[in-house]
C-alpha cells in the first residue's frame, strides 16, 4: 500500500521532469537566437576594438552559456531518476 509520502512524491517527480523539459527548451531557444544573430555580431562587434562596452557585451552575451551549462549539469544528472524512484 502506498504511504502518504509516496503519494506526495509523485507530483514532485512530475514537476521535476517538467522543470527539466522547460530548461532544455530554454537552452534550445537560446542557441537558436545566437545562431540567427551570429553573423550580425561578427560584423558589428567582433570587428570593433576592445573597450568597456565590448567587454560588458561579451560578458553578458556569453556568461549565460556557462550558467546554463552548470544549471543543466546539476538538474540533468543521471542519478536523479534513481533517487526519485527509490522514494516512490
């Protein structure tokens, strides 16, 4: 027979899976945006000389990839389903 904690963990596992799907979708949209604007970025930014604005632009433009990689590595780790299944 299912215990109360088991019944409560099923929606939590479902919500965790939804969060994973949403994060992968956000990464796909981010990559698509970068792919469509890459040519303009090369022409307008990469050919300019380094300055404060270019440094800030580059940091803000590419820091998100590091943040997303760390976040996805944490949330998509292979042991997550095993831990969730053990509680069920």
